C-alpha cells in the first residue's frame, strides 16, 4: 500500500512557534490579572480553592493552572494541589509589563528605563538582577571553567554576581571584588550570601562610568552583560579605564551577545531579533555589538582578543577574552 503524505507548508513550523508564544504570554497575563499567582503566593492550593479566592471559573482556573504547570511556573502534586515553582515570577511579570509597552517605545523612540544612565540603572536593576542570574546560570558555569584559574577578579557591573559566583565555585583560589551602584550592590550581597560565598567576595560601591581601579590590582576584569547597555564610544572608554587595573598578562573577559546569522539565510534568528528589540526597552544608546568592536576596544586598551567561545547553544551569548600584551 502506498501512503501519500501531504507536503507541510513552509511556514507551518514558524506558525506553531508563534502561536505557542502568543498563547504562553496570554496565559501568564491572565494569571497575573485574575490573581491566580498571587493566590498561590499565600500557599499551596487546589484549583477549586484558587478559583474561590479569585472569583473565577473552577474548571477554567484548573485549565489555566495546568498550562502554567506545563510552562514551569507552577508544580502540581498527585493529590491535585498546586504550588509556585522556582521560576522568578517578579522577573517574568516585569518582562510582561515592559513588553506590553512595545508600541509606545516604537512610536516615541524612547526607552522605558534608560539603564545606560546611573539613575535608570538604580531604578531597574535591584529588582531584576536575580532573574537575569537564572537566565545566565548555564552559560556562567561554562565561562567559569574556561576562565579558571582566575586569581584576583574585578566583576564590574556585577548585578547579582552570577558570573563571578560561578568563577568562585570553579576556582577555589579566586578572590572577587564585586563592583556596582550602591542600590544594586545590596542585592549583590544578598545573592552572594545565599550562595555561601561571602568569604570569597569584597564589595565596592562605584559608578562604572567613572571608576578607575588600582593599577595592577587584578588578574581578571569581568564585564558580563554590560557592553550591550552602551554605545561604541562609551564602551571603548569603560574598557580602557577598567583595564588599567590589570596586572601584566592579565585578562579582560567580556560576556555578551554577538550578532548571529541564521544558517542558509541573511536574517537574524527570532530570538536575537527580539533580544535587540528588548534592549530598546531598557537602553536608548546600547545594542548588540559586532566582534570587531570588542577587538577594537581591547586593542585601544593595550590588549589583544585571544579567544571567543559560545556559551549556550540556545542563544548567541559568547565569552570574549582579551589578554594584556
């Protein structure tokens, strides 16, 4: 018997992905607006209990909770009790609210947070850096193994310090100075303490736009997820200033996204394109920079890019290492 297969339309896979993305976003928005997640913040509950507290349909509340379970937002036990999973809900909600303002950003050309300024960074980052740490955890572990032994490390713009914490775990001899704005550094301290790494860290409250480290004080300067916040000229200045703190033979380690071309075509991947649009929500001057820009900044600072390593197969984040000549 011959079975005839109907050809799949070229755009069907894309349509499936887009439909799933729209549905997932709508489910998260419904959970926030109905109070479903807030109800579970008070403790585990059945779908009926959540529906009773939120004034929603029990059947449809259960369907929503099951969808949230599939997305990894909630867990469900065998007896039908739902509880919040470990997903950073505050970060997801902040992301949802920001992306709801996409139209305003496109119309006005103004970013929502202006994190390229000290005032904008102080407003946004204390609340979002824990979620960013979760996003980068897998890549941070890969980078840490590549950078060991790290020695004396300056984590410039540390945030919740996921990258330098991974270095501390991979290299028992590493000693890290976490540098960030004072309001952000409070979160840094909390995250480092939660990781049990306080004895490996010191903390320096300073502005990345003006700080000049002590000459020769560090073996490694780490700039993780920082350069995409600023324009070319600003990054050149930041790299030059920070690298004054490198000892002879010291290294600059930059973690950031590099432009990626989809195989067989000239368009960017959907994930990278959306990442670039998301940057426009946060910064008015930053963006994704080409490898040639990092090479030029390093050369101006007296360094040479010696390796470039992809860190996560799901996304074009890279570790760029430059060594003092």
